[in-house]
């Protein structure tokens, strides 16, 4: 497969397939994941090749899906659950935060919970309500869960396999508007980076942009635009939201003295709040300005015709950078 | 395999999915061939002093116009005027039968597909398009026509319906015998939705409080790509029995039967006899939504078979064969449909995008200081593009 | 009030809560008076080559010891050794009957009250106390005895049971005919739990996949202060009918009947015939937990009436009257119970508090860097009290 | 009633009673709220006096309770829902964040959602798992919800009435370990403070402690202990968690230059994160040290025998103050 150029959607599909080939205990479950291959086709062809016992179309009940996945994990399987859209994870919220997250802890490590919960998340595809949510902060606030977000095909391919191999439950966030946005080359011969590590995706000296999932591209575009104006922005793709991998962040902010966090989730109590608090604690004397946050406003997700107003874009990022320099 | 006495017969075998035509329990008053038939328990009764033929012509008109709403909206989606559309093709009789059985004071909690019920409630169908166009999330006042906003999270509205019905009880609007006062509530949902915890909890609450609610399930055989067999191994209407209230299966492609059964169930509710589950046995002739591709998961033979049971055709045949409607009538309805089409096309295209700052409206009953600051900050930011257009980045072009 | 034909009889009236003794559908093999009775479908069969009387003596012993666990734990709570205790008084037969019907490979998902099942699984009852004492959240290895951890969030474990059973199916451990291989799963829950969405979804998934699971509901008539009538208006076992699998009501105070019915249901599951709902009709003789005060919501007459149906007394009478156990036997069991009491009292008091830093263990399969930092920071903070005891604030006394 | 000394539990009971007397549309629903008067007896006697139609024992299903309450609100009632313990709010999470929170918004203000969801929250009562959670951050992150926490009997009495009178949905957090901890005098003749306002509960000059619900007392005790050592700490009872009332906070921190947030919720993405981010943004040049956070650790709530180790206490607060002065 080396050299193949694929979309994020395809990369995830290939990663899932690889994980299923490598380990017969890996199961895929969810609504419409079988014949249809999922509404985004991420599981396309898997049922055909691995059978109905391993690629399981489930009744229409998210709590049921996650709850039965808990039981399968207890039986020794590694379920990969698909939540059809971000806004539909909430019926399963109780099972996720009270059962999935706590099983390993309360059993004193006796019962592992190797489950991956895949959630296509974020906006920008012109969808109706409940189809563009960014629920990550709620999961990251829950000890026992790990939360990661991929932003590009190469990461998608590797991270899904790593998440499946992880013995802890992983909330796996897929930026749905990136599914078919860009293609990248997959190279199976290269060893992947670790799953729970952030990555500097563009070097810069004047300020640090922190992003993940769908906003990595926004941040990279902003950095490119800023470069035209002579401002050098460093961009970090956080990749792991819980645990956070702060070392590269601190290193960067200590150098640049400025940080702007960019996410689609509501600013209030979004990841930006935690990043701001930690950076300020650790880099207090290096900061030239407070950490600024660009995110979804603190309103419900608006009708799609104005979602671009709600979502952080290049200009709002650059505006925040300007404000940072205004301090 | 040993048989284990004491657990009763294998229900899955007794009722199994074999009954593709709806089985013997299907309540039907008008056959696919357009013949009126008798049913021992239900009969079509448009009400004292009301002309039967006129009522049926009205149903025909409702169904034709409902279908037109659907085809127009589908076309509008294809032309990029709507982001998505949830088609009801094939479910017109279920919706018009259910919608016309309502009294004004009754209240309806729809899913995202109840365009025909909305039509019966007197909503301007243009209002249905806003959500799908992406300019709003429901543009009508639920209280005006007693028709709730569309609900997208599967099953959530069934609990709202039960709670509303409990409010009706507390208002003393049940079992008084006053036709304009006694109130029933309808919860719409699909076959897939029957698997959600919320829907089953709605059954439990409704039974526990004997709430005046009718659970109207359109079993269109599919939840996106999943067939009904994934959700239940016995006929869905029997779910109600486990909760202690009646369930019936009606031919959802038969507008007369659907009307009759719904009317009776609503009347039970209004009289204080509690909840009923109606399974309207029908078929989703189109895709799940305009973004779906059903060829991936179902056979065109099935669709062809169901075409023979078209809900509109059978009424048309019935009206024609019995001389209850003339060509002028059919032409007038067709004409009306065309006008409706124009109304929808023109109205849809003319729908303005919401103002960006409207995003901050109605988060709360009053704008909080926090949100005022966010809105004002954003407004000031937007203003910078006005004055300095083109000065900084490409975004200035917004 | 008009009767509406077509919706069937009023089920609430047909089955109504009137049947306080469990109604005619109650499966019983040993009466409260200690008489063996026949049932057309179920009979007590301890297995080929097993001595029946010895088995029943074993049940007696299990129940007496289970009750002793309960009374000791209750006393330990009164003495401040436990924070709370969920009593099972009155439910011994339901639990021992269900517990003894299991094979080693079967897997049990309990609530927080299945002390009797735990006993049958061979757990040291001391292990049950940790959760209630507040020193752990479940101290046994679920895989060791195929007995899951106690689950406090109502109903959550029923889905786990179904998922586990789906895993069993995938392992090919159903319907092979090999007695040591075919596996059933038991989901325990209460009457109150039957209203949770999760439990109903568990029914749906189990039916949809025909999972080898037995839903064992101890209807002890109460969910804290709420009577069963709040949760259902028809007998609870009938809930299963709406989902397309069998439900039965067994006398939960009759250990022989509970054993027989559970055994048959487990066997159905193991053979691949799918799920069953068993309603063990019983009564919570004590409070909901040691913090509850049932005098606020129920009549002592009810409790008195149920005392006459004590699950242990009837077995004792049966054994004595039929000369199946002598005084030495009863004395030995009593002696064993006393020893168990000592074991529990001494063991409980000796249970150490967890080390503060153990709080950080097992959040994940490996300690993350983040948590390592938090733990180390906290450890360093704690160390400051060691060295500077008494120097700064009163907290130094910790 | 003037001059009566009552506990928080009693004050809430009296407040509920008053609200029910004042408005016949007010209903109380939940598990065991009727004859039993709730497991904490907050609704004690209400069913006896207002009848089963207004004080409704519900089936055991939290989503059902909140979902039916939505319908009642749409019918013109003002339901007050009791969630028995914090950890049991999650089965209702979907109804709360997708329906309750959004109804007013999506209906463009046509459908009001005047619902109060009462949640006894926090730890310290020696309970088993799921009975000591602090779920506030998740609700505060959700636009459309308002979130308040009372900390004392007087506030309990007034705030519950104000929450019920509010046309927006209010998550009403009651610190369960304070239910019977202290008594205070209720005076019906005094007009209450507004609901969505924070309050300085102790004046101080050297640093600002921010607390709410159960930790207000902890903070006050810490301030008293610090005073003995000559350090003057200001204490603010936030009272409203969403919206936040930041003006008194900024005013205070600008004066003191230091802030420590104290809550029981996990530190990671807890309210402290948001407070830190906002304070740093607004008071950047006044801060002598980063905002520090004392909270529950980022582990599941531990067994109760060590919950005191998990919960912030006086010493950990003072330690944080020390660390603040160490900057
Ligand atoms: C809680 C939730 N989960 C998933 C979805 C995605 N979804 C939208 S429609 C649908 C299928 C619904 O099937 P059914 O209830 O039969 O109604 P129909 O669409 O056939 O009218 C699904 C899975 C959703 N809207 N809400
Ligand atoms: C989701 C959830 N809601 C509420 C509670 C509080 N609670 C604990 S036990 C109980 C009653 C359970 O009744 P039932 O299911 O009949 O079991 P029983 O206690 O009678 O054995 C309640 C409401 C809980 N533990 N979990
Ligand atoms: Mg359907
Ligand atoms: Mg019970």
C-alpha cells in the first residue's frame, strides 16, 4: 500500500481493516455500519469481508450499543463502536462516563476496558442540528477515558489502530469535514508516532497556535497567511486531548511567549480553558500575553447557513494573534 | 433441541417476520385495489353530518399535496436550495390519516418526517423547509397549531408527548365529555426509534400515569439501512402488550383505516382510557434522506412490490370507480399541487439567511452579560472588515 | 365511558395489581406451609445421580448463611463499621435458587444486593463488605468466579450481560451440546430497574441477537419507597412478551421453584434458544438500605403478611416434617452461621483503609505522566506534614 | 418565619413549599419525592399538602423524568425535577443537553423551558460510588443551561425560589454534605440578592479564594486559619456557575493579585480552568502569580475511606495560597 494517496475516510477504513486482520477479537458495532458501511462509509466493505459477527449492525440505541460493548470487552473482545454523529453520543453518556470510564479503576485493574468509541465530530458540512457538535471537553473531564482527535489521513490510519490496541477506553474523534477534504500518502513501512503525543506541525517563533481535529487545518492556513505578513506562527496538533501532552506545548510557548488555542467547541469550559490554565501555571514568566481562545461561541450550534460565523476561521485566529500582540 | 415447556411457544416463530404483507392482524378498510372492506372492530366514520365522499376526496387532496411537498423539497435539495430532505414518499396515507383524525386542541409531537401531519395541521409547508435549508431549526410556533418542532434526536419527543399529556391531565382536560376540551397527544416515531430507551420509558410513564397519549409508529420497514428485523423479532405493535396497554397494526398505506384507528385511539385517550400504540405498517419508498443511497442495502424488488400498494393510487381508483370524483376534481387537485410547487420553489429560494448576530438570540430568555459581551465583541470584529476591506487577509472578502 | 372495540380488553383490569399473592401464574413447588406441589411445566430436578434431600439441605444451609451475612453486615453498619448496607432479608430463596442453578462457566451480572448469589458463586462474603465499608469499589476478580462487580447505577449491568452473552455466541459457546462449554449469562435487576431505558434496550438487543441471557428480576415490590404499581400496571414478567421472548413469574420465596425455573431458562439460553425473563416474586422484608426508613411509606401489615411466606422457614418445615434433616443438621448449620458471623465481624474490622496514594492506581492500565505528576505532587505535599508536624495549621494533625 | 434557624435541607424544603404556594403551575417530580419526601427529605411533606398531582413520584428512569418534564413545561407547567444523586443524572444527560438546553433557542424563543433540575452534589458523606460526583462543568459547558450552586441555608431558601421563577432551565446544585451541617436564620422580609450574582463572603487583601457549593465553607475556614497567620484572604462564593458573574472576581483579583479556585470537581477541565483562563485574560497585568486550582484529583471518585484525601481541604487550599505567594 506504500505510496497510496488516500482521504481521511479511506485511511480510517484501511486502519480498521488492518486492526481486524491483526486481531480476531476486534469487533465493529454501530448503526448502519454493516451493509451500508456507515453513513460516512468508514466501515465500507468490512462486513462483507469479516462477517456479520464481527461487523455488527445494532438496534437504534446508543446506550445499548456502548453497554453491550462493555459486556463484549469483559468477555475479551475489543469493540470499536461507531456513534453515527457527535450529537447522538449523549444517550450513551451514562454508560460511557459511569461504566466504560470506571470499570478498570473500580475493579482495581482486573477488568480491562479496551473499547474505542469513534465519533465523527465538528461542523462545517452544512448539516442540521445535533450533527455538528464538539463534545470532547466533557469526555476529557472524565478520568478513565482517553480522548484523541485525528486531523489528517496518515494520523487517521495509525491512530485508529493504536487506539484499538490500547487497553484503555479511547474516545476517538474524527473531524467529519476532513473525511474527504485532502489526500495524503500512507507508508506502512514507517513506524508511527506514539498515540498520546502532540506534534509540532509547523515551526514558528512569534506565537504558538494550538489546535486539534478540524482546526489544525485552520491553524495551518492562518500560519501561512501570517507568514505572508512576516509573522512566524508555530502550530501544534494536540492529537491527544486526554491525557494532554503538554511538554511540546510548554516548550513552544516558553519560546514564543504567546499562545492561541483554536477549537470548534464552545469556548466556555472548552479545552482552551484547560490549556490556558496549565500554560499560565507553567510558563507564567514567559508569557507576553494571556493565552487567548478562539472557538465556537457559547450558543447552541446555529443553523448551518451561519455556521461559518460560529466556527473559528483563519481570520478569527489571526485576529486573536493580533490581540495577543496587542498586550 | 429440547423443548422447554413453561416458557410458552416460540413467539418469534409464531409471529415471525414471515408476514410480509402485515399479517392477519393488519387493519385494512381500503385494499390496494381500491375496494372498501369491512373490519369487525373499526369502521371509517368521518363524523355525524359529514359527507363521506367529500372527506375521502379531502384525504386524496391532502395526500397529493403532501406528496408534492415531498417531491418539490427533494428537487430543491437536488438544486442545492436545501441541505438535506427527509422524504416521506409512500407514507402519505399514514400521515394524513393520523393528521386528519386530530381535533384542534390535540397536540402533536413529530419526528423530522411528518410533513403530511404538518400539512393537516395547517402549517404553511414552506415553514418546514427552513430546518432543511439551514436557515433555522424550526420556524413555526408550536403553540399556534399544537404541532411541536421537528425532533432529530431519535425518540426524545415521545417523552415530551407523555409529559405534555400529563399536563393535560393536570389541566382536567381529559374525560370531561366536552368535545372541544378533552385533549389527546400524539407521539410520532419510527420503527427504528422503538429501540431507544427513551421510547420505552415513554411507554412506561404513559402506562404508569394512564396518560392521554397515542404512540403513532410509522413502521416504514427501515431505519436508514437497517431492516425492522434488527429492532424487533415480533410485530412491533405487540410491544405495547408488555407495557400493559393496547397495540394495533393498521395498514399505513390505507388512509381510511389509519384515520379510523387513530380516531378511535385518540378518543380513548381523550376519555381517559390511557395510551395506545398504533403501528402504521408502511414502507419508505424513497431514500432515508436525500443523502442516502438505498441501493446499497435493499432490493429493488421490494420497492416494486410496495409500489403496488401505493396509498394515493388506491384512493384514486376508489373515487373513480365509484363515481365519487370527476376529472375536474382530479385536475383541480393537480392544479393546486402545481401552485403549491411554485409557492415552495419561490418561497424557498427567497428565504434569507439568518443574520450572523442572530446566533446569539434566544440562548436564554434574556441575553446574559456574558453573551452580550461575546456578541458585541463579534460585532466589533465584523465591523473591522467593513472599514478595512481587503487590507489584511483573504478573509476580508467575507 | 364508551368501550372501544379493537383495542382488546383493558389489560390493567385483566391483570391488575389485585393479585397480591402473585396470581395464578405464580410458579410454586413448595408452599409457604412447606408442602411440595406439582407444576405442569416445571419440576425440581437436582440432576442425575444427585440426592434430592441433600440438595435441599444444601439450599437450606445456603439460605441460612446468606441471611447471616445480611444480619451481620446490618449489625456492622449499625456499629459504624460499614457506611451502608443493602439488605436482602426475604430474598434468600430467589438468590440461592438462581445462584445454585448456575454452572461454573455461566456468568453473573449482579446489582448491589446479590449477596446470596455471590455466596453460591463461592465468593468469600467478606469481599462483599469492602464496597459498603468504603475501602474499595468491588474487591473480587470478576473473572475468577464469573461473578461481575456490583453495579449501582440502576440497570446498567443488564446491557453488559447482553454484550457478554453476544461474546459467548461469538466464542461458539452456545448450542454445542457440551455441558461444560455451553454458557449462559444472568442479568440481575430489580422491579424498579425495569423502568430504566437501559433495561429495555437490553431486552431489545437480547431479542435481536437471540443472546444466551436470562433476565432475573427480583420483584421485591419496592424501589426504595415506590411500589411496583408505579413501574408497571401489569405483572412484570409480561414485559418480555412485548419484546418477543418468554417471561415467567416464579415464587421467589420458593427456592425449589426458583431453582427449577432458572435452571430451565439457563438451559434454553445455553442451547441457543435465546433470552428469558424471570420475575422472582418476593418481598423486601427490610429497609431499602440501612439508611432507609420504610415506616414512612409502607404498612407493617404488609410486612407481617409476607413473614408468613418466609423462604427459609418453609424449607425447614419441609425437611423436618419429612424427616430429611435431623437436629444435628440444623445445629451444624447454626454453628456454621455463627462462625461465619465471627469471620465477618473480625474480618471487617481488620480491613485496612486504602493508602491515600492508591487513589491514583488503575485509572488507566498504566499511570499517565499527568497522573504521575499529580500523585507525586500530592505525595510531596503529604510529606510536608511528616517533617513539619504541628508547624503550620491544624491540618498538620492529619 | 422570620428569625427561624434552619438547616439547608429545611430551607430548601421551605423554599420549594413557598414556590408551590405562590404558583400552582409549579410541580415537583422525581424518585421517592412523594411519601418518602426524597432520600434527603428535601420534599418532605409536600405531597401530603399539595397532592400527588403536584408532587409526582416517578418511575425509576431519569431520562423519563426529565423528558416528561420537558413536555410539562411545554404545556405551561414549571417542573422542579429531583435527581436523587449527582451520579444518576447521566441517564438524563441527553434530554438535558439536547432538549432542555436547546428548546428555547431552536424555537426562536417561542417555547420556554422553565425547568429546575435539582441535584444533590459533591462528596464528604461517606457514600458509595456514583453518590459523590460533581458534574457541574459539563452543564456549564452547555449553552442554554444555567447552573447555580447554593452554599448555605439562606441562599438555599431564596435561590430555589428564584430558580423556579426563572424562565430558563436551571441546574440547581445542592451541596449534600451541607444539608444538615449548619443552621442559619431566615428572614422573609429581606429582599434576596439576584440569583445570577456572585458574592464576596469575606473581605481580604492578599489573595482571592473562589469557591461554590460545598467548598465555600472550606474556603472560609482556610481564610480564618490564614488570618491567624497574618494573611488576609478574600473569599468569593460564586453562586452562579453559568453564566459566571466575573465582575466581582476581576475586581477582587485586581486588588489582591492572586487567585485560588477551590472545587470538588476534577481539576482537569473543571470550573477552575475557565476561571483561570478568564482571570488571566482580564487581569493579566495585575496577577502576581498564575491562578491556582485546588480540586478533586483527575481520578474517579475514590472509595469513601479516602475521600478526604481526594477532596480539597483547608490545608490544600492554604498550600495553594503558599504556592501562589511562592511565585
Ligand atoms: C439518537 C439518535 N441516533 C441516531 C440518529 C441518526 N438517525 C437519524 S434517522 C435514523 C433512523 C431512524 O429510523 P426510524 O426510527 O425507523 O425512522 P425513519 O427514519 O424510518 O422515519 C438514525 C439512525 C439520530 N437522529 N438520533
Ligand atoms: C440510575 C439510578 N438512579 C437512581 C438510583 C438510586 N437508587 C438506588 S436503588 C433504587 C431503587 C431500586 O429499586 P429496584 O430496582 O426495585 O431494586 P431493589 O433496590 O428493590 O433491589 C434507587 C432509585 C440509582 N442507584 N441509579
Ligand atoms: Mg423507519
Ligand atoms: Mg425492588
